[in-house]
């Protein structure tokens, strides 16, 4: 892709659409199935990874005659314990990220909170990544990133004021008690921790 190409705008828009669709489906699954929805997501992830690794293994077999996926685990015919440990840690980080996403959406449904608030909070992930980059690699936060984080923060504040501006009806006898409802603090905590898990996975991979 050329440096001045505008294709990235279309790709970014498409990514945001698929991101919204994915979170919408996960929210519906969390509402109807509960935390067991992790089994559906984990199965899809395993199938996708297996398909990718099989494709890479066939490519390796055609070029080198070896049906193997190079994960940099074996160097000069010997197993690298350091790389193996790093590979295991990366797998664990991916599992944590997947579970943090599902926990956030699951408890958002339990707390009867708009999942859009959680996804808006996730959008500050670039801030956490930039901050971690600055601490570990000396990279500074750009002006456009600061502006984006400011707008995201304003969006979160406006979304959280929904019940203040338009409070729900409190007619006597019209409300039903949900025994499975949790405090709004729970999904908000997971919503804040999720970008941190994104950041940890990205920085570790870097």
C-alpha cells in the first residue's frame, strides 16, 4: 500500500464495522448463554489457528520438504527452552485477552449496562500502548493520539450520563427484581482491565 494511499480509510471503516458486529454477537451470546459463550469463541479461535498453521505447514513442506510450522522453537536442531517459555506466555496472554473481553460483555449484560460504554473504554487502548511504549522504548505520544483520547473520554462521559438526563421510570410495582444483576462497577472494572490486557499482549509481542 502506497504511503499516501487513502485505502486505509476504507479498511479502517470495514474493521470498525466488523468490530461492532463481533461485539454485538458476543453480547447476544453472553445474554442468552452466559459465560459458556467462551466455548464458542474458543472453538472458533482454535479452528482459525489450526487452519492457518496447516496452511503454513503445507507451504513449508512444498519449499523445504518438512511439514512443520516455524515457531522459532527449534534452533539448529535443538529445542529452545527460552522460546518455548515465551510461546507459552504468549498463548496465556491471548487466553487472558479473550476471557477479559467476554467477562466485560457478560457482566455488562448482568449489570444492564450499555455495552457501547465498554467498547468506548476499550478504544483508549492506544493510550495505554503509547504510555507503555514511552516507558519501555522512549516513544512519545503524538498530538493526534492525545486528541483522539480526549474525544473518546468525552464520548464515555456522554454515554454514562444517559440515565441522568433521561432517568428510568420508578413507578411503584412496575419494577422487577433481577436476582442475577451485579453492580455497574464490575463491568467497568473489566472494561478498564481489558485494554491493559491488550497492551500487555502487544508490548510482549513487540
